[in-house]
C-alpha cells in the first residue's frame, strides 16, 4: 500500500465529507526529510467533527488519526481542516 492511500484510509476515521490529498514530495527532492524517506503532503479535509473546534485541536485530530505514519512516512504535512459550514 502506498503512503497516500494509507493517509486516506486513516483520515476516514474523521468521517470526512470531502478529502483532498496532494503529494508534494517531488518538490522537495534533496531536502533532508525527503532523503530520510518521509514525504511532503498537503491535505484539505472537511468534516462535521471539526465544527466548533479551534484550528490547533483540528490539527491534533488529524495527527491522531495518522498515528505512526507521522514518525517516518510523513515528514511534512500542511493541513487545511474545515467544518462543512466553513466552505
């Protein structure tokens, strides 16, 4: 299973209305994190679970869902987490 698919599977735990994942690893070739094997990703996730929560808590929820992927497979992750009414 590739990392992008693993990320999408784990983020499904947040019941997203929509999820857009972009692998930006190719833009970071030669970067220290890339040479260690970790990828660079950008995610936009919309979920009712984010409603009423501050940004830092939303990010913690995403990191929690990703769990061990954050230790090696993911070097950098840009998160845009929204509640449905924020679109």
